[in-house]
C-alpha cells in the first residue's frame, strides 16, 4: 500500500484506534501501513484513542483499554496523554 495523502493516514489511524486495546491498535497500524509510515502512524493514532475509549459502554471496558497501554512506549507519558484526552472529551460531551 502507498500512502498518497495525509487524509488517508488519518482514516487508517481512526480505524485502528477502534481496536481499543493498544497492542491491537499497533498491530492494525502495522498491517495497514507501509513500514516507513509506522512511526508517524503510531504518533497520530494517539489522537483518536481517547474518543474510541470514551465511546466504550462500561467503565470496566475503559479501564481495560487504558491498562493495555504499556509504560514503555516511544511516546513519553502516553497513558497520561490518553487519560487527559478522555477527561477533556467527557467535559465536552453533553
């Protein structure tokens, strides 16, 4: 697959984020993106994860999704970033 437009990357990242659990999200990105796009994909998908997690039905599902984020990712403080995004979305949603 060749990525020709930035919007194409965004669609792939948004779709991958719906896998919810971080290892599954990364696996999906690696399946759908050429290897040279993996790093930017992993950096972009984090902006879609908070919405995907907020949309889960239960608190337990959200907790498991957050717990699936390892502490040693390339992105420093990733779990905190995702948690902050979730709280921001909760405050915005009616």
